[in-house]
């Protein structure tokens, strides 16, 4: 007999087991696997023993074949014995397990996203392979994983599209792994609101208890006003058919939190008519806690299911077949309507309506049973279970009869508990053999195998001594519970009898989820002062590569996650590490965990541990996410005292030139705070500066003899003063407006005339009457060559893109041209390159905000019902294509825009206009079909598309037809001349340049073209004089 998993994974340690019995001569045993066009020998040996059972390890390399089917051939040859068997098996290339971990689940605009990618094999050992490939905003190709791990990062733009993003890792097979994270403008919550209530209530329950609690992230109770509503909603939305009755039935409660930050209320269920249909079978609770003094309000929710079930019994771990003569094993669980287990309750279990036995449930509501099957002969039997002492429906489990030609059986007694790693478990195997099956044998060999993850992990034999008169009973197997058989171990026992019948049984045992690499993480203390030092201790297998992460609990309150749950990565040779870390200057609780990889012991994951950053006397600020300069807001500073004594404190806001601050109430020199007391001081603040404005508030425990009422004031020896510094984003009001005055002169010396006399040029610097204070800017530039501005005013061309879809692209494109020019003239410094690429990445991210699902782009994107604009889409297409040598641009965005533009092409090759463009300067002030076609044609050829491409070819036909028209605008002619130059049509180019020469304006020694136009834009207006 040959035992081999039906599915074999490549690059994985596999086993094939071979059993030979009742041999009377020496034989040659061989097993070969037909793989990738050749025969791979698994075993080729001479066997002299009468009985043989052996397992041979082997491994297959990755297959390039498209067919997963291969064949194994076993041959046994002796003097008189000839045996050959050929069976098919499936071979599948192993895929690594890939996990992605970010340093937190939610980010603010402008923050840096840190993430890790971990790649492991099926046995959780690290793999070194090329991994991440496609990412929407960034892409890393051929990223090499060091011992199965790589850590990367990227920065979000200051104005990204808010919502859900994803890190996407693509494996060599094409399979992708996604890890989502959110980008939002948020203020971290200072406390959490929890609602405790039964998960399930029955229609007979007359009341339920609802408890609402508020706890700060540092573990102290929140004082404040609680209000909550208990509602039962109508199943359908309110319509003309369902009027008043469609409203939710609600009951409201309110009150002050107690010393534990909680409030409990008993809710009577009569109001909600739990038996009435038409309403949801849920009671919803929405609770709000409004913090004292600051007025900060947060919400928590929960619900209870409404059930008609008073009690329910279910079968667990019950066999699908019974084997006559061997007990039938099973387990039932009894729960009440809320799903809670019912302990010490009698359940009545009957087999085929005859033998009835009572069993008592344990603390988990479970009852295990074993039923006598020696007198059963039915093809199918029913096992009935019902609660004996309370209402509840009877349930039936049906089991078919096991079949054996010799009426002999093996049965592994099931285990309902989860096996513990590192232990040894005793497996009880029941057996019954008839004389017809065993004949004259006094002993019989029982073979067993343990499989996990589709691989044979353990194998062995057990010699069973038989009594001819009673060949039935129980024998024991001792199986080691190791990490390699987690999380589910499948055990097979079998034997072969002289009649050649195989008698077998199999079952599955649950094993606790454990790793061979035991990782343990601990802080040297469970609590520490902010900015103090603490030791981070962890233990793992020697030479492990470990990664640790710590997250502020406030972040997890904003958005929880369910992944591997990055700050540093280090290798440790001794298996122990002691890291000195500084606790961040924040009063909160930190959640930390770590994982390690090792070539020998594989992957390991630590439990999450906590560190509370706390001091008994501190101050906290209540700030919004952002404010507008010139507008006033309330800055609140709350001082907490968790000392076991009364203190007198002063609260001071540091003065600054960046804002004006006025106390809301009369300023006092000191405030009295006793144990668990708090005091909030508020200022009316008006920011005067833009950007990140810093606020510094200090509180100090004074050495003051003035008592607090009847209590004596004490001064703490340590931590008498606490200062908190926070930054607040101050934004400008109004709309940005830019005006440019340009003077182009044809002499090479700029403002110096050929006679050597200086030339004067006047510019108007008058600002509009409604200009926002301090927002006016003026820049002058005098250059002697066409790229002089780019060389000396790089900060003007290299700008961070911002604004609407048009403004963003106007600022995006110059970064490309400057990079190209400086690179080709060998003047590109690393500083300029880094800045320009950063701006390009930011502009690329931002422009995707304005992309429509059809591939086009518009000024404000799809959110406002705009149609995609042909001018802007062509500009984006051209710019993205030109940016590809410098940054990652997803080819999909280029192809989407190209397909959309091709749909806008008419039969005559011209392009029809679509959508609106606010900044008319992007069109050169000309808005007609020919200039649009010329503009798009230029964009297509700069991707580049060949002239033979159907879209380009048809567009050039449109331009050739229009080239002879005399009424074309100067700008249109210039566009067409450039398009023909790119297409290599010299005659058309020369003709158009000649026409432009005739229309040129000549003033003295200067010659230039002119065209007056105005181009209003709601978010950026420009006027140009050429």
C-alpha cells in the first residue's frame, strides 16, 4: 500500500509512505514520480522483512507545466511476486503567505505611511523573493525581501483624496494581497464611549440593563453628561403606505456619569412590543457623553438581538456514521435565547427511540455522550436530543451505518478540546475484529499517520495483541503535539487483514494556533511618565529578524484593524533583546506587538502588550483640526489632578506673534484642584499667521499656603510643572488669484538696447482692493536666455501642485520640463531632482482626484456632476506620459485618457469639444474645433503615438484640411505648425510659419505675435500680455 497526499506542493517537504505485508520472499521496491518529463525516483530498495512500513521524504521544484496532474508508479518485484500500480496526483506550485502591516490604520493628509511586507512559506519560514509590483500611487519593482521582510514608506500629499487607500503586493503568480488604510482629517479622540447590554434578549424578557461608560485613553473615568436612546426600528422606510407607524419606537435616558465614568439604566421592554412583527428584531442604542467643561462629545453604539427562542440545543462533533459494536460519540450544547450557555441542566438523549439517557451540561452548556451500538443494524439511525427541564425544540441527528465486509471496525475517539502545543496527547482508538477478518493471527499491526496542511507530518505503528474470543477493546496512541501540526491535525489509523480488506478511521483534532518561533514582548513597567525612558524586552529564537510596532490607543479608537496585529527592525543573535525607548510626550495608552522571522524556526508573533503613559498631574488641549486665519476659535486647556491631595495650580498660555489670545473668563492667579479634580481654562484665539501655528500651555503646582476650602494644599515633590505644545493648521481665507506681466524682447541682452542705452519697462503692482492681508506676492526676473528663468528661479517653476484640476496641472507640468532640461544639460543637482520628483508625485496623486470613471478629467472631478473636458484630458495625457521617466505613472491612467479622447474623434478626424474649462489661457484664448484638434494631436504624438496610428492619422487629415483657411487664429496656426513639425510634414510647417511671419507685429527692432484675450477662473485668474 502506498500513502501519498492527493495534492503535492512544490518547494515543500513532502512524504510518501509505503506498506508491504505478508511477504514470503525478498523483493525490490521502487516508487517513481513522473514529473516535468522525467522519472524521479522516490525509493529503490531491496526488502527482506515480512512486514515493512516506511516513509520517504522528498521535495519537488516549481513546475512550469500548465497541467497539474502527474503520476506515481509503485513496483514490487520478486521471484514469484510481481506488482505494479500507477496513480495520479495533483502538483501545485507553492505560494508564499504574504502579510502587509502599516504603522497605523488611519493617517492625516501630509503624513508618511510606513508599511512592511512579510513573505513566508506554508511552514511559516521566511522567503527571499521579488514581491510588491503594482500600487496605485507608488510602485516598487524587484524589491528584495531580507529574510522574508521589507520595510518601505511613502508620503501623502497635503491635499489627498480622503477615503480608503490600499497597499497592494503582487506575487510572482499574479495573486495580490491588499491591506487597506484610511486617510482623513481627524482629531484623535481623548476618550472612548462603550455601551454594554445583552447581545440577545427573548420576547419574554420584561427589562434589560443598559450601561454606558466613558474612559479616557489613559484609563481614568470621564465626568460628563450621558444621553442615550433605545430604539426599535421599522423594517421598511417611511412611505405613504407606512406613515406614523413607520417611525422607530424609542425611549430616551440621560444622567451624569458616576465615579467610574458610567451610568446604568433599566429599560422596560413593554414599550417596544417585542412580539410585534413589522419591526426589526433588534434594539439599537446610541449613547453620547458630553465631557464636562470642554463640551467635547463622543458617541458609542450597540444593539441587542430579539429572539423567540427560549432555549436551543445543537449537536457538536457528532459522527456522520455509526459502527456497530463501537460506541457512538457526540456532544451537544444547550444555550438560552441570548446564546449564553445553560449549565447544570439535564438533556435527554435517545437513540432510535429506544435507549434513552439523561446527561447534565457542564459550565459551558455542553454534554458529551457515548451511545451503545452493539444491537443496532439499521442503515440509518436517529439521535434525538431535547432539554428535560425547560421549553425547547427537539433536534435530531442522523447517522448512517458504517460498512465492513468482515464487520470489523476501527474508531478514533474524538476530542472536543483544543490540543496544547508542546504537549503530548493520548488518543483512544476503539476496535472490533471478527474471526473472519483476522483468521489465525495473534497480533495485528495498526498503522497511523498525522497530516497537517496537506502534508504527512508523523507516521508510526502500534502492535495489537488479539484474543480470539474477544477481539475488541481500546488501545492508546501517544502523539506529540508540535507546532507543525497546527491548527488542525488529521489522524488516520488503518490496518489490512488477510482478506485484503482495509479497515480504517480518520478524524480531526483542533490544535492551538502556535508558532515554533516563540516571541514574547514586554515593557519593563506597565506605566511610565511621558518623555521618560523605559525598556522594551522581547524574546525570540536566536538570529531572528524582528519587527516591533507601537500604536496610540486613540488611533485604534478612530479605526480598528484586524491584521497581524513599524518603528524599528533589528536582528538578535542571542534570542533576547533589551531596547531603550523613550515614552512619547502624550498621556495615553500604547499598544505594542512584534513579529520575528527565522530561517530555522520560522515566523513568530507576540501577544499585544500595553504601556500607559501617565502622570497624576497634567494639562491637555482641546483643538480643532484646522482654523481660518482671522477667525476666532476657543482654545481650551484642561488641567487634571489625580494626586491624593489638593493642589493650587496656575495655567499659562505662552504669548506669540502668530496669534492674539484673550481669556474667556476673568484671569485668576491660581485654581484649586483636589483629588480627581479638573479645571478648564479657555482663551478666545485669533490666528494671525498661516501654516502650522504652535500653542504652548503650561500648568504649575504652586507653593501656596492658601487652603482649598477646608483642605490643606500640598505641593508635589516631582512633576510640579507640565507643558504641552501642540500645532494647529491655520488656512487662508478667500480664493487664490495670480496675475503675470510678461515682456518678451528679441535682443540677446535683455533690457540693454543695441546702442548700449538702458531700456526702461514699467509694470503695475497694484493689488485688488479685496486682497487678503499678507497674501500678496511679487516676483521679478530679468534673464538673457530662454531658459534663464528656469535656472535662476527654480523655486517658481518647481512648485508643489495644488488647487483644482486645471491649477494642479499648470503647476505639475513645469517640473517635468525643468527636470528634462537640467538633466540633458548636465546641470541637475540631487537637491533639485529630489524636490522636483516629490512635487511630481504629489501632483500625480492630486490629479487623480479629478479623474472620471470613463478616463477623462475635469476641473473639479466627478463629484459635482461635471463632464470630462477634452482640453484638460489631453493636457493630463501628455503630461503623465512625459513624467513617466521620472516617477511611477500607472499605465492604466494613460490608456484610459487615450481611449476616452478617441471616442471624441469625429468622422472627419477632428475632435469635438466636451466639458468646460475655467482657465481659458490653457486653450491660448481660442476655443474652436481646429485648435482643439491640433492640441490633442500634439499630445498624442508626444506620448508618443506613431503617425500611422489611426487616431493620429485621422487627426492630421483634419488639420491638413483646415491649414489653408485664412481665418485661423494666430495661436491655432502656431499649434498646427508644431503638430506638422512633430509629424514630419515640412511643407505644411513652412507654410504656416510663413503665414505667422506675415502677421507678426514689428516695433522698431522687435518682432512678436500678439493676441488679446481674457481668461477668468473661479480659483485662479490670469492676464497675459504677449
